[in-house]
C-alpha cells in the first residue's frame, strides 16, 4: 500500500485472511461473526489506522445504525414521567448499543395511529425498544398494529402466551412466591397485596398469583379482603394502604406489586402508628434506588435490569438481521432489608 493511500475494508480483509463482507459485518458488531474472528479483524483495523465511516455505511445499507428507546409516560409526581425502574435499565442499554456500534435515540411513546412513522418508517431508527405500557388491554392493539406494519421492535414486560412480538421480562410468579416464602418465614399469616392484579396489568397479576401460590404451599389462606387494586404510584400505594386500614382489615404482612406502591404504603402505616416490620412486614418489587433509602429500607424483589438491557438490544439486532429472537424470562432475586 502506498504512503498516504486510504485504507479500505479490502486491505483489512487481505491481512486478516477473511472476506470483505466478513470485515464489514465484524466492524458493525454483527453477532454472526465469531468472537475470535472479530477480534482479529479489529486488531488489523487498528494496526492500519482504519476508521469506520458510519455515515457512508448507513447510506449503502439503507439503515440508520440507530435504535430508538421509547418510554411509556408514567404520571409521576416528580414530573419525570419515567418509571425509575426503567432508568436503572438505561445504562445497560446504552452500554450495549455502544458495544454493537449503534446510536441510541430516546423519546416517549406516542400512542397515536401513526407513531411508528417518526422512527423506523422515516429512517430515524432501524428498530424500537419499548419500555412500559400502562393498561395492557388497551396497549395490545398498538403492538399488533406495529407487527402488522412490519416494524422491528422488542419490549420489556409480561411474556404473554401467543403474542407475536419478542418480549424480555421477569419471572413475576417466581418473585411473588419468593415474597410469600419470606413473609411466612417471618411468621406472617395474614398478608395484604397492593396492586391491580388483573389482565390490564399482567405483571402485577402474575406477582399476585405467585404470592397466592406461595402462601397456599405454606398452608396460609389468601384473603380477598386484603387485596387492594392500585397503580404503580407512591400516592396510590398510600391511599390503598389507608383504605385497608380504615376498613379495619387486620394484616401482619404486605406485598406491594412495585416499590413505589410499597413506599407509599409504609408512609400510611407510619401515620396509622403501625410499625414496620414489627407490626407489618413489607416487601416491594423492582429494587429501584429509592428502595434502599426508605424508612426503614425496603425489602424487595429485584428484577435483573443489568441483563435485561443487553438482551433487549441483542434481540432487536437479531430481528433487524432477519433472525429469530426468542422471548426471555429472567429470574428475580429477593433483596432483604429492614422492612421485612
């Protein structure tokens, strides 16, 4: 190669003893290239001082090399509109996108009839990662619309049988069982549940189902009067717990479908003079950063957001390449703190 001559992917291919298409796939993070081959190609590229022209690559391929991460707008009182659990997941998604050489565009989901147009159809993004959904019974139609239009997308949420999209989610039933086992081991025999455990909120439904299964396995009855529907808001958890207490319900354990609900419930219990955990042991779900800062610190079922990010990105990239991407259900773990 003459001095000053521009290095090309063909030069890299010759030195690495692979084909030029293999070089292109390796340098854009394509998972079909083996780890050993990718490292050899990257080493040669670095030796030759090769820089990937991502703009030119995008024009040639018809792709933007950008993924869109779309949050569902949650009506939180702090004005952030983003569930704090998803903020915990954001870092692992960003890191994985950088490793796969994709840019990440973040925004909110616009639940209009043509919300996909601003992203994949207009080439702003090659595919979508959807976090959060609100009322699943209403949201289901939007997901079906995206699938009909051929939009590439993956989502975090409840893995529902027969759904056509790729979903990464938590084993919510196992999380409910773990909460039940811990409360029973503490001596709790009357356990309340806060959260809308219906098909409108399938993750909450499965957490309640797991709680019921776990209590039944220990010979503890589930009492319908100790269940109060509420959304995943601290204020909703506060009001739901107040309603249970005002109704005269006696309970020595409380499992909340989210940490936000649990934190609100603990505030209501404190106002009513009920000590946590002496009078009522409390467990939440999610392990958001605020859980460790509660008074007392909140025992919770942690979702594996560090694994969720890479799995979401990799599943979407596979779909962009026309490959199958399977649903994945991640095991939760119980994080024991002072509240239970």
